[in-house]
């Protein structure tokens, strides 16, 4: 289960880097603030999950789904792969792999 938390920590860093890039390239303060805030929440929830707080992973899942929805809407409007399409793809990969790992862990735990 540590793999999920580490994946979400890396995901949070990517979201934060995206916010910094938005600030530097597009001078978008709103995107910067929102991405840093979201990345901070994901990072905090991941650290809590590493410290044996099992409920925190559901917060990561929720934020991941919300971010994937936002990236999908932005990708649909702009029809450009960078940055919305790439972040959508990363969000979906992290979500699917973490849900798969979580499911496999719970299956082993039952038996």
C-alpha cells in the first residue's frame, strides 16, 4: 500500500510543477494557487496514509477524480494535448493503478 501513497506524492509534485509552469509561462496566478493548494492536500493525505490513516486514501481518490474531470473539460475545450491532455492521462493512470493496487490488497486481506 506504500506504493499508492508514493504514487500520489509524485502526482502531487507534478500538479505543483504544473502550477509553477502556468505561473511562469501564462502568468496565471489562479492556476498557480489552485494547483499548489490541490497538490498540498494530496501530499498531506498521502503522508497521512503512510502514517496508517486508511481513510485518507479516499480523499486522494476524490481529488484525483475531480482533477481528472477538470483536465478533461480543459482538454475538450482547447483540444491540445499539452498541458490538459497530458495531466488528464497522468491522472487517469495514477487513479487506475492505485485503485487496482487497493483492490488487490483488499482481496488478499480477506482470504
